[in-house]
């Protein structure tokens, strides 16, 4: 039997142990990397489409479509925390995939009075994930056909911290129209 108590300075459970300090350092470094990626500004091309900072602008290749589909209720990206100090609309979505992929995002502005319900599928009966305020800038990944909303059947897949669908009837494009999903 060991003569050391479980709370000796060199025990793995001790707050002063090297393993705990290393774990704290790793968590701090990971949090710093995530914070840096979250606050990186968008870079807009001449044609108005935006790319997350650090991605090549003129490349024609695009990343594969996200896992979200009209029949899927899961979101492929983690949801933004409600205590986050940065507004999800203020920064473009973080890039997933390889650094050389040029995932394109389009900008839009919410026009719905009282806010726009962003949903899990492109229809009015699906779960509301969050509400975008009137005048808020949103990042659009692509568009698809969905349920008709006040004469417009187009829906945009938004990537603002949470993959969600918003009716194109209440989102004005800033720049070119988004590509099809």
C-alpha cells in the first residue's frame, strides 16, 4: 500500500498535480482557439458573397452541403450559447472542413416585424430554434423550396451559430441570391 494520501500534492486528484495543470492548460488553449474563430471577421468578395476569414476568396470549390435537410431535425453545428457576448449575426459561421475549402455564405437582412422564427425544417409546423430580430444580418448557406409563406415558397438555410431555416419572404438578400441546396 502506498503511504501517500489521495490528496497529496502529487496525487492526480490534487489541484497542484502536473496532470491537472496540463489539463487546465489544454482547456484554456482550446477555449482561446474557439474564441478566436468565433470573433474572426468576414471577408467579402467583390460579388458580395462572404467567406469566413482565412479562407481563399476566389476559389470555385465549395464544401459539401451540411447534414441538415428538410426532413432532418438535428443540427450539424453546435448551438450558440445564450450567454455568449458576441451576437451570432455579427460574425460569420465558423468554417468546417479543410482550410482550402471555400465555403460561401451569403448575407441577408431580416424584414419581419417582431422578428422571424428560425425553424428546424423549411415549413411553418417545425420546431422554432430561435427568433431573429428585425434588421438583423443573417448568414445564408443556400436556398430550397418549402412551405408557402405569404406567396413565397423559398426558404434559406441559415448558419448563424445554429443551422436553421428561415422563410425567404422575410429575408432580403444583401448582394447576390444564394445558391440552391
